[in-house]
C-alpha cells in the first residue's frame, strides 16, 4: 500500500512530466511548421541579417549596372564580334 499514498494538494509526478512532454512536442511542431514555409535550400534570416543582405545585393546591382553602362557598345563592335 506504500505505492498508493495519497497526498492532497499535489499533482502526480507523471502528470507533470506529461505536461512538459506535451509542451516540448508543441514547440517542436511549431518549429516544423515554420520550417515548412521555407523552400528547400533556403533558410530564415534575422531582420538585421536580411537587411544587410539586401543592401549588399543592391550595391552589387548598382556596381554591375554602372560597369555595364561604362562599356562602349556600338553597332560596329557587335558586327565585328559576330563575324569572328
């Protein structure tokens, strides 16, 4: 009978552990749901990292556009390169 000692006002240990397990499972499910929104090969970025990446892409695009605009392209150069 020692196993079945009744203590009023206390929650059974197995119920406490079960609640913790349910909470862990719910957190894991939320993490899986968030990952499901991200396409394969991609990852979520923090806002500051995302903004830095966008600034880098914008600067790269600006630099590439500037370099392309500085090239001298005429109809003669297209004809010369296509004939060789």
